[in-house]
C-alpha cells in the first residue's frame, strides 16, 4: 500500500504549538503510525487475514495508534523527548536538552468521540482523532472502512474540570472523558477536512469557522 501524503499541508498556525513540539515531530509521528500499520496490514493480507483494525477491539486500536504516535514523535525529537514507559503518566517525557519542553499526555479517539482516560489529571495534553477509510484514502461519514487516517490533532493545558468523570455501577471502571469545554480549550494544530467525521452544518464546523476567523487561518 502506497499512501499519497501531504501531511504538512494540514497543520495550522505554528504559533499554536506548545511544550517543545514542532510540526516536524508531529508529522513524523503521523507518518510513523501510517508506515507501521501499513507494514502490519501488508503481512496480514499476504496470509489472507483481516487487517489489524478488524482483529482488535477499537479501544485497543486507539491504544496502539497512541503508542506508535508517541514513538514517532520521540524518534524525530532528537533527544528532546523520551518514553515514560507502559501505564505511566505522562506519555511524552521532556528531557533536559530543551528547557521549553514539557511532559505531555497523549490521548487518542475514533471519529468524533471525545478522548478519555481513567482519571482526570491536570497537565499538558496532545489529542489525536482518526477515522477508518479505505486504502486509497476514500472516506464517507456513513461508512466505516479498515485503514487508519488521522484527521485532527489538538494540544493544550487541561484542568480537572475539563473532564467528565463516570464511575457508574456495571461500568468497566472509572473513566474521565474530555468534555466540550476541555476540547475547546485545546488548540487545533492539525486538521484534514477530507476525513472529518462532522457534517458541514454541525456545531464542530461552526466552532471551526469561528476559530479560523479569529486566528486568520485560511486552512479551514
């Protein structure tokens, strides 16, 4: 599978980047996700197996994407970031090579779902949302495919009130979902409209147009 990528074209104003992140790091992170998943899928298809997205639960797929995105950023950071290790907060650990870098938690969600974790924690966040299209990059809101395409990245600082906490009986455990206020607190730094799972008349698009007008971002 050969992707025709123009990742850098979908980044917004570089001035919104924070915590020592750069466009090159984030673009490298996206490419690492794509390259690794494509290699895995290629081997699976060779042995007449479904693609990875059809072999694991979608929550686990999101975790895999987050881990690969993390590794890709670190590889491109030239030592500015390192891994925190499994199940440790925060995913990206800043090294002492850059005094402006900060520790960052990465959260991943499918389509228009809000990213979530187990507990509400104050700190810097980088969110990544993706859809499942086909291998040629085609995507329709009403039809879920098999191939991962990332449509949005956001970053910023969240407080505990930016999460909705659930711990209801029968639930799989505590969950802390980034709420609408929290998402709007995070700055959109990457947006690929071809894979946006929101319709043109949705609240998402209305907010996007408002932000574009305020920040003079012709991308939207």
